[in-house]
């Protein structure tokens, strides 16, 4: 039995100060979850592209097309901006490792159920 392959998108704006941390967290999460993934980096450089991609800010991480942060389907503030995430009681500039791992686990479970 093979491990389901997942697709991860890391969406960023130019010179995003938190892009490297997002990449590191993605790689750490993949290693921890022992998953294989296609990682695609997407440069969001125009307001039109931000709207088309439903881009909530930089950096954003998606697993199989879904944002790693729950509840984002109700948000509509798209644009070329920085993004923050809740980690416990504080706000951080990159998706926390635990959030990415949870998204990977969900994607793996969905793929196995098919």
C-alpha cells in the first residue's frame, strides 16, 4: 500500500518576510507525517490574481486546494498583503507547524477513503 500523494501550494507575495518559515514548516510537517507531496510555489503579484486565487495574504499554504487554516471559506478579504495566524494566544506570520500537520492528516484520510 502506498501513501497518498498530496499537493501543497505555498502562495506568497514578493519579499514576504515569513515565506521561508512557511516553507520550513511544510517540509517539517511532511517529514513528521511521512508523506510524499508535490510542492508548488505560487507568486501572487497582482490584485487580479489575488482575487482569482482567493488569496488571503502571504504566506498562505494549501493542501489539495484547501487552506490549512480552518474557517477560511467564510473570509473574503483577498489582496496583496501579509497574513497572520493564531498560535495559542499569540499571532504569528506563518502557518504553525501543527496546523499544517493537521491539514496533511485530513488530506491523507480523505485520499484513503476514496
